[in-house]
C-alpha cells in the first residue's frame, strides 16, 4: 500500500479537526483508496496547548520550513496572506503538493500561487477554501467541466445567514442578534470580516475565477455586507413574498460578467431562500446541465476538515499513480469580454421611502422614477403609521443601477421624503 507523509502547518481549530479525522478515519480511507495517509509532522508557533487530539509529541515542531523538507504533502492551515503565502510558495518551489483552506490568500494572490504551481508542475488543492464541507470546487473543476457556466448564486457565510435567519424568525434587531451570535461562537469578537461581506467576496472571487478562466482578484468585486440591515425591511419583504439573504452573485450577461456581493431579496419559494441558520448553499446554472444546488455546512472544524482530507486523498492518489496535475488546479482561458461596472448592472429592486402622507406625494415619487426610465412593478403605501412618516414600498422591473441611483438622489431632495431611501437588489431565482 502506498504511504504518503502528510505535514500540517497550523494546528488551530481546523488543523486539529484534520488531525482528528486522519486518526479516526485513517483505516477507512486506506481501505477505500489503497493509500495510507501518514501524519508525519505538525508545525505551529504554539506546540504546547492541548488541542484535545492525541498526537506524539515528537511530530510537533515550530519549524515550518523544516516540515516542508520532510514530508510528501504540505497542508497549509495558517490563514492570512503573509506567512501562509511564504509557506505555500516554498513548498511549490520544491515540487511538493499543497492542500490549503486559505480563501483570502487565493482570492488576493491566486494568480501568483497558481503560476508557481504551474511552473513546478506541483498539485495544489483548495476545496476547503469555499463553503467548508460542500464540494463546490470539485464540482466546478470536474463534475461540471463540460458546462458553460451561466450563473452562480450562493449563500456563503454562515454567520450572516444565522443573523438574518434569527432576525426574520424571531423579529429581533441586527445588533441584538449579532451579540448573541458572538456569545455562541458563530461570530468573531470583531465580526467585520463576515458581516461586511469580505469573507463572501473572497469565496465569490475564487468561484468566479474558476467559472470564467481568469484570476479576478478583489478589486472588481462590488462588496456590501449586512451591517445596518433593518428589521422592518426584512418584515416588509416577507409580506411581499421575499426573504433577505447575503449573496455572492456571478452571472454572465451576453459576453460580460457580473461579480457582486450584497444583501438580496429572493422569492421565499426558492430553494436558496429556505437555507437557514449557519448552513450554506450554492446554486450553479450551466449549459447543458441546467440548475444544480449544493448545500451543507459551510464552516466549522469538522466540515472544513472533511474537505481538506478529501483533497489529501486526491493528492495521495496522484502520487500513487504518478499522475500529477491530472486535474489542473486552475486553467487560464478567458471566457468573457469584460466585468460590468456595478452601475451598469440590470436588476430588479426593492425601495423603501419614508414620506409625509399628503396628497400628491405618490405622484411626485412616481414621476421621478418614471423620468429615469424605471418601470414600477408594484407600489404599496402602508396604513396605520404616523402621517408624517409613512413607508412607501416600491418593487421595480429590471432597471440599470445608475438610473436607480439618480432617481434616489432626486427623491431625497424632495421636501416630502423624510430619510435616506433604502435600496435592495432583487433576484428572481
């Protein structure tokens, strides 16, 4: 039986999960694959803290570079974009296969990382970088390899999905739910990475690059998080038959590509709308396959460890049969004309306008919207509110974002409009 020596750099939560999986399921993996994954080395700056997994002390080290020299496969679980990049490039330079869960590094430096892998003819696998235990990377690289990808829409951050689920289900405000999420460990002490959409944007960048054959980086991605989402908009959306989700959206319109992350209203009857709590879901539409949906736990020790070990098995099989780069980690091949600027995006929209309830107000608002070439799908003025602060809810047909921005700028100058206008994208999934 082929034995493959594994070295893990980073012995935190995920690293401990990978070690636990290898110890508990190593025999099952060997029987199924004909390769034996040997946990040879673990490197971390802290080798003394008890991780609640039983490993021989002699395999622990603080010298990651020495680990790279001694093992067959390097697993990078350090996180961040500095030391992790250094370790990965060092391993690839030596021709060592790499498995990583580092979404930030790949999103921001993917072009350099994969160029290094191509130069050294070494494998690099990264299933755990997007949506934890959901095999979306493998699906795009292998299962859907015969398809032209038309659209990818995903709930890719469990923290945000948990917060939005609780807000809708229990009618609790954003700040209160966030505090509870932090107490439960679903949100970090500094939650910006999640709630401001950065984590989702990293994952969206990776999926978009796989789908369209070019490393986009983060610069062209429109990113808006859920900070400040109002409970009243969640409630109003529900009355209209929609549910609010933070989505990563990748879409090809003619020869152009949209890449964006923002809160979005989707029909309650859709499958994505019914993915709740900390779970993730990614819908991929391709030709000829049509729509496919991938669902599961998008983060956490065990789900991420499952994806890392699956990648290790692929690498080990490549080593056993001498088939390095059998499935390329990434293939350059531009399949689009340009990335559409956000203001050029065509979408439906939800608008909430707080107005003074007096004759002619609705006509004024409708005129401003109509003069910008925007067609109204539905308009509803809510009853039972204060006459000097009434909610006017408008759903539009497809319209250009720039037209909406111009209309809103004009509306907010009207003396009958009380506050800033709320604007939320609508996707009819």
